[in-house]
């Protein structure tokens, strides 16, 4: 399986929103592809940060990381939607 990933510094250059708050992560994951989340992270509880791109009332992209420093520009994020 080829998993699309990038670093936070690349996502921050675009129109994405970042969050490392557990409540926001949990709410965002409701819209993610659960199979992809399980394949990459094993358990959604491991996710420490999300970056989202929103269109008109819907998520266009969701990226997630399990990095212990999700705010670090070198943290690797995986596309889950």
C-alpha cells in the first residue's frame, strides 16, 4: 500500500488548519477513512495532530500524525482523507 505523506512545513504553506487538541482530533476523525487510519496508526488514539483543508461545509483533505511533537515542522503527516 502506497501511503501518501508529507511534512507539516509543506502543509503550512497551503490553506490548511492545524490542531493538536484531543477534542478537535476526535471530531475530525469522524470524517476520516477509518480503514486508512487503522492501516497507518493501528489505533486512532495514537494520533497526536491533524491538519485539514475545508471546502464548502466539508473536509477536502485530512492529514494526521502520531509524532510526539506534532507541531514540529518536520513531523510527518499521512493523508487519511
